C-alpha cells in the first residue's frame, strides 16, 4: 500500500510509501533484527487491512483498531499475540503523532485483550525432557548433526531467544576472566553477554572445528540458519525423543525450561531475570512454573525461624 510519508510540522511528502516511513520508524529505535522483522509484518498487516476497507490509516480511529483486533482474535490468535501486534502498531502511531501526521494515537484508546503476567501459553519441558532432547541430538548422524547439537545445547543451557541464537556470529565467542562467553544483541537492542557451559562450549567447538568468522550457525550452502529451521529441529528431535506434545513445542519451550529449572534449583529470581534479559521481574516470574509449589511457601520459613528462636 502506498501512503504519504509524514515530515516534521505535519507536511506530507507526496509519492512516499508507507514502507519507507516504517523503515524510518524502525531506524529510530534500538531493536534486534528479529523484532524489526516482526514489527514490519505487523504494520504491513494493518495497512493491508485498511486498504481492503478503503480506510486511510492516518485517519483511523480507535473503533477501527478495535475491529482489527477482534478480527485477529477470531483467527484465532492468542491474547498475548494480539496484544503484541497492537503494541507495535501503537509505537508506529506514536511516531506519527510526534511528527504531527496524526492528531492522536488511535491504538491508545483501543480495547486491548487482557494478558496475564502470571501465565504463559508456551508449552514447557521438564528437566528430564530437556535431557531426552539433548540425547536425541547427540545420537544424530549426517553433516548437520554437530550443528544441531550445538543449537540445542545453547537453547537448553543458556535459555536464549531463537532470534538471539540465529543472529550469532563466530566472532561473538570469547573468553572473559576465565569464562568461555558469547556476546549478542538482546531484545530492545541491548548488548548482552552470557557464559558458555562446558557442555555448550564442547558442542560448539566440535561443530565449528576451528572456523573463526561468519555466521555461527549455517546451512549446507553457507547461509545463516533461520528461526524456522530451529523450530523444525526442536520438534523433530522432540518427536525422536518420544516427548509427548512434540508438535506444540518451540525453541521458546527450552527457554521456559531454563527459567523453571533455574528457580527450582534455587537460583535467585534476580539472577534468572538478568540471564534472560528481562526488564521486568514479573516477566521472569511467568516462566517460573514451580512458583506455586507449596513447598516454597514462605510460611514454612517463618515458622522455622520461630522454632529456632525457641518461641514455637
């Protein structure tokens, strides 16, 4: 869809395209490549929806956004997915408003679906299922076997997002204060660094076999592995491992397992939050599926302290 590109002061550049404006908006934000692609798709879907209804997106109201959101929910999309799409669209309109191309952000007054911070729809994995997945990867044969094991090892041991994983380059590997480490750009464009476990480091060394540059994970043709390939890999290995519900798993399932297992093993919430790159601790808590375990009720700690004081 072609649409005028706003300039400062509310003037419109004739002949510009919505795609050009979207790139200007994205260029103004610190975002990972994966997030940029997702935002492009979200804005493009909204513009296509407007075009099909002969609606000028610069004159859309919150009622139009509501109609669009209800259509997404009817597809059906999970409330969290709809909320994420509307969040990106809201940022797009915020940028338009700053340029005075629209009077107000129509998404601001829209009815966004409620999203529980206490629940995630992602199917998680138990520690034993993660072990089975890694065992299936270790048993792999063929030219891609070493790469596949390294991919799953990083997802399991570091809890990386799939976008962070596929964006890695060999040059991101390093050694810091005696720790094998990897640096990458996390969500929001923030530079991150994590340690490599001995298991993940050994898997990477076996796969890279001395390679020192280029994308870390590549196809047979030398192209960077994409996130869809990683999705297919996780599900295939889960099926081979006999994991129930393998068809609903994703790389994010390993991220869930990382957080849940870390908390179950007593890692403080703040450390898990830092490792996962969450700005809000409530996001980390959502991954901690063992947090409602009554064994962890602080009432036991309070009672034990009273006994130690000789008062109970």
